[in-house]
C-alpha cells in the first residue's frame, strides 16, 4: 500500500512531501493497523474558517485522498502523519 503525505502552507508557504510503500517496509501489518484505525468520516467535514499561516495536510492512502487543516489534524490521522514523516522518504 502506498501512503503519501503533503504539508503545505505555514508562515513561509512551503510544501513538503513524504512517501511510504508499506509493502516494502519491515512491518507491513503494523501499517495496516494504523490505516484501519482511520475514521471513515472525512475530517474536513467539521472544518471551520481558515486560520492564517496554518498548515494544510493532504494525505493519500492508495486512491483515497483527504485534506485536513493543521488545527484539525488529530487522533488517528495525526498518528498516520507522524509515522509517515518518521519512516517515509522525504521529497
């Protein structure tokens, strides 16, 4: 399974990317557990007004993409992002 995380915005307006192919990782089952814990309701459904200089996170798991404002990145989505940033290839 391929997981990509893109962070854009912030004060400088920069964009960063991280990518993981879980099939080639040391523990693919652990990645499946993290993905299975994701909520089925999009996190953007409760998004409020934009916050200046906030990051925007765009997360793609296989063919499903969600965009989450930085102030709303929490729970299972935050866990996934942290894991991809830690283990993934940055580009």
